[in-house]
């Protein structure tokens, strides 16, 4: 085999090895990015749920124990504000899901909220 052919074989082999290494690097990077996206999506969702829980706590705290015997309009307005804050956060947490005040359920088969308005 001539030196020119040997040099071409060596160059082609080097190019092939570099291409294989780059392909493996791209695959590994894609896998890491997918795992990171899943991890951060769950963290964001958990934070949104904490915001919802905080606002529900505020809404229930807005109605004092003596609400039945005191001015209900003032307490009802505070309760409504708390519930509206929860609704707003729910819309922010899942903007692609239509929320219906009549009924909501979670479909385990599809893992999305399903709105059934009756």
C-alpha cells in the first residue's frame, strides 16, 4: 500500500473516530438536558402548588371563628379575594388547561386535567 493511501486511511479513520465521539457527546448531552428539564419542571410545579396551598391558607384564615355572628360581607370579600388568588395561580401553573368552576377531575390515563361542565 502506498504512503498516500495509508495517509488517507489514517485521516479517514481519524475523522470517523471524531464523528463517533461527537455523536456520543450529542447523545449524552441530550439525555442530560432531558433529565434536567424533567427535574426542573417538577420543581416548578411543586412551587406552584405551594403558592396555591399558601393562598388557600390565607383564604380560610380570612374567615374568623366568629364569622357566623359578625359582619359576613367583610369576611366574604376577604374569602373571595383568597379564592381568586388561588384560581389565578392555578391558571398560571397550567395555562393550557381550561378551568371550569363546575367540576374538575384528574385523568390518570392521560395525566391532564379534564373539565366537565354540567
